[in-house]
């Protein structure tokens, strides 16, 4: 009873419930009306305002079917869904939703600008506002350079980018993303995650469906895990991922003697075969992004979609989460600022001094015969070196 009260208090503090799913089921039937597949079976959960909610599960576990019922594209066999206090089929409800489907269903003969103009027209946006948002969205997804190409010529990753732009053209309160990183390169995946965090900072609610664990782990507050059309686990990421029966210590690199001393102390409490000592490693995504950041810093050219783009201005929060591009620029600025400090105490090598008196004495009469050249008021070092070369050439019999 105490646990239930604590959970209810937590729900109230985290925002109002804008999506309520209660005992939802969906059975697909064949031509004769016989049950063919039970895609969703007795699912119940709530999505609160201002959070990123994850639908996690393997392919065919019922995630996309649940989303289609949320959008009113499918009728549930049993149970009900409440969206903003209304039916999913209510037109006013649909105006507040942005949706990126699992597959990009776009008109292949339209270019990027025409595609956003078409979807903006479905929401009856003002023409000037629609044009402003279209430009900002194309900049955000990195398709400005390819805005005149038809969508049918795009790769799958580029189609996902323009699909994401159309999902945000109406500045929705609820954004539903079904496998948004499918077909995207690691840079694009990181930018999608940055965008989701910025949407959350602006007060938007995001429902993210994915079978990629890293996508959900990086951005979601709470998640449900589907399998066989049922919810197997449901809760916050901390509740789902924390291993209560183990503890991890992270230390700087120690000498062998210090490591042995630490191990001897631990061995008094834990058997040695249960202790693992290893060096931490960065994940492949972080390493890949660092390589791309270095290439961008060198102004390397690319004919594909560009990376490191800012969130569209009309979607930006008052206190936005730093994007990958902004983080990269901060790193570069820190490196440049550190350079003078690193070289400040290094003594500079002295310039070689030329003893013109000795050269004159060695040159003897040869130098006396030559007419004296007017001495400049402020001779520089390069002129002195040139004069020395001329005198040495005369001594050695050079031309």
C-alpha cells in the first residue's frame, strides 16, 4: 500500500497523463473472420506530458500496431485509448500530433521543399510561416543542399530525415517516432537523439518506438518492453537497468603494487573469482562521432546529407540541450585556447647573428674597392643575411 501511494505521488509530480492505454488488444483475422494473429494482448500504460516514453521490443512484438491504434489508423479489438482526453480519431487531437512512420510513405516525385509545403498545407499553416518552418527544418535535418532533388532519388537515410521534418512541420505537442534511426548513419542517429532531448526541454512529449537498445537508453525517461504482444517490463530506465546486487568502483590507473594492495583488501570480503579488473573502453558510437568531428573540423566535403545542424528555431527550447555540433565547437574552442598556454614557457630559439666586421676584414681589399652602400635607417635581419651571403660568395670565387 505504501508503494502504491508513492507511485501515485510520483505520477502527479511528473505531469498530466496525455496518453492512456487500458487493457488494449488487437487480433488480426483472415478472410473468414477467424483469428490469425494476436498482435497486442492486454496492454496498459500511461504517457505523461513532457517525458520521452520508449516502446521497446524485438521486431513483430506489437509496437507499431499499438502506435497505429493510438493514431486511430486501426480499431482495437478490446480496450480503449485516450489521447489528450479525446478519442484518437478526433480531428482536433490529430492536429496536436506529429508522426514518423516506420516506413517513409512520401510522394517520390516531389522534392524536399514541395514535400514540406504539402504537409504544411494539411495543417492549414500560414504560407509565410510554412516557408520559414520548411527552411529551418531542411537546415536541421541536413537536406538544404539537396532540396531540389526528388524524394524518389533519396537513400533510405535521407528519406528518414525528410520524414522527420514533415512530422515536425505543425509544431506538435506529441511526437510519435516509429524506428526513427532506421537507415541513418551514426551521426544522424546522434542528431535524432539530440533533437528528442531538445523537444523534451521545450515541453514536448515524445513516444519513441525502437528495437535498438541504445536509442531508448540515451533519451527515454520511462519505457515498456514488449514481447509476444504483451508488456514484460514497465518503469523508469533507472528502475529497469540498475543491478542492485553489484557495485562498480571507477579509479585512476594504479601501479601493480597499489592494485595488489586493493585486491588484498577486497579479498577479505569477496572471493577473488568474483572480482574483475579491466580498463574501461568507450563505445563505438562515441569513437565514430569523434572521427567525424575531426573530419568536419578539417572542412572535408561531402555530397550527402550534412551533419552538425542546429534544431529548427521554432522547435528550440528557451534553455536547449547542447547539440552535437555545439559540443564539438566547444571542444575545438577549448583546444585553441589551450595552445598559447602550452607554448608560453617554451624559449624561442635565437636568430643567428652576423658579425659583419669579421667578414669585412676577411674580404680585405675586395670589400674596400666596392662602393659603400647607404645603410638603411632600420636594417632588418633578412637584409643582413643577404649581405653576408654576398661577401662569402666573393671570398669563395662565386659569381
